[in-house]
């Protein structure tokens, strides 16, 4: 198969990590992949795993010039299916594919990524995309917001990762904590930072990987923690795996998620997850780690309680929790199994083969 991926977003998010993971695995299986994207670092990442990726301009919604350019590109590369994100991906790349009779998959990341406003309804009825959702909660959101979408065209394939071979045992010294989401208000970093302010200096190291709209404000607010060497801000990074490899505990205080790719990355690396119970988190959460799943409305105190428990544990107990996290990824969220499922779905249901 030849699969084309379209992404018009300007910032790196979970859908881009998902795309790189899938492209790498599909190419390893003998398929080919093309990609058309706005962000240069994303294009380079896709080229690095073997995709024919190129920068693309999108312009305004339903831009006929941009649609024409995509049609020319699709005629040249002849994809079997086109995978789009929401927004301009669909009203430019998705329209071009539909005009050429190429099936379109729309990947939906959040339950309310799409609401039934007239322009969107007309677009979806014209394109008739197959909906790919990473969790049951996202699929339910699609069917609630867009009841005209046939249920048989909504597919759930949960996000997944290649799990590490072994955990990294906890090392002497401060417990290594990490978050790897965008540093925006809805990601809730302040809840964790407020909790950590109550612990003694030197008892933990918290690495924050990512950038976003509240980064500067948080750096100013928690400057003392950074000055004493307990808090490190790394900004945007395409080397998330390297940061995770040196950590023990992954913190996800986000207030809005679908099926968080960052959580699966952490579990695949064998980190102990501490997360708010939102979106599709519970769908991937192992029973053995229920003590570290924070209630949906939990604040800084809820995170403080979980972190206090972890900071008091012996290394052997912490290592056991890390193994439980890695085992959960191996058994339910292994990338190889999920790409198998994606291949079967595309061949059988979409391409009819």
C-alpha cells in the first residue's frame, strides 16, 4: 500500500508522534508513505524514517489553488488512502483526495475536535471519511457530535508504542520525575509544581520537556525551585525518548486529553505513571497502578499525596511499579499489534481487499 499523510498544524503534538511511529512501522513492512505538512521539523522527522515528505502550503479554508496542488501531487504519487488530521487537512487535502476518488481517513484526537456546524457537516457528507479514533471516549464523542456518521465507519485503534526491553532501575539520589506535554494552561503543570514545592530540596528532580503559552509564566512563578536545582525546563525536543530513558516517574496532570500519546511513551519506557483520570486514560491504565490515578477533579494536593508515597518507597518497590507499567504496554499497547490492526482495517474495510 501507499499511504499519504496530511498535517497542516504548526506545532508538534501527539498526532505527529503517532504519524512518525506509524510511518516507520509501515515502511518496515514494505509499504510506502508520503507526507505533506507545514512544519519543517515534522517533515524532517518523517524523512528520517523513510517517508517521501515535503513542505506544503495550505492557505485559507477550501483554497482552490491549494486543493489543485494536492490533486496534482496525489495524481503523481497515486496513494491508496489519504490520512488527514482535522481542520485544513480535510478541507484542502481531504477535498483533493475525494475529488480523485481516493478514500480518506480522518484521525480524530479529542472527543470534541469536531462539532456539527453547517460547514463541517457539508464537508464530511461530501468526503465521507473513515474516522480513526484512539479511544472509546473519542469515538463516543464523534458519534455524539456527528450522529450522521455511520457507526461502521468509526474505528477505534488505540495508540501504541514499541516497549523497551527492560526497565531502567531506580538510581541512588533524587527521584527522577518528568512531563513531556505542551506547556499550556490545560496541561496542568502548575498542579504538579505546587505539589512539589512542599517537598525538601534535593528529594526529586523534575524535568519538563515541551514548550507552550504558559512556559514563561511558570518559569517565573517557580524560579526558586529551578535555582536550587530541582526543576529543569528543556523546551521543545524531538528527542523525547532520550529524556524518558533517564526518568522514573511520568506526570500527566492534564485537564483535557483523548488517548495521550505521551502517557504511552512513558509506559513503553517503563516509567511509573501518575495521571489525572481524563479522556481515554482509564482505558490504558493497569489495575496494579490504580493508586496513582488521580481523580478527575483532583488538584495539587491529590498529586502531592501520590508523589509523597513514591518518594517514601524503597528502590525495589519502585522498580516493581516500573515493571508493571512496562508490562501493561507490552500486553495491550504494543505498536506492532496496533499496526497489524490498522493494516487489516485498511485492506478489508476501506480498500475492499
